[in-house]
């Protein structure tokens, strides 16, 4: 993610359950008036939408 051009890598922990979600607070520095936040994601190398790990989760 980046805020006002400052890039920060954030890892989102797994919950090991399809119906359980986790909150993640990420502190950022904001300036008065306008701020720009950008979120991007990269797929894992073996992501194909059908590959599952030992816990039944898609990679």
C-alpha cells in the first residue's frame, strides 16, 4: 500500500477459515487536506484459483 507516495508492504495474516475475517490496523502519516491511498496486490506464484493447501484454502 502507499499513502501520499510512501510505499509500505503489509502482510495480511491468514485466519485458516473461509468464514472468519481479521482486522488489521496499519498506521500511516497523513497530511492536512488531501491524502492519496493506493492498495495493490500480487498473486502468489502458484495461484490458479483451484490449488488448495492442506487446510482447504486456495493458494
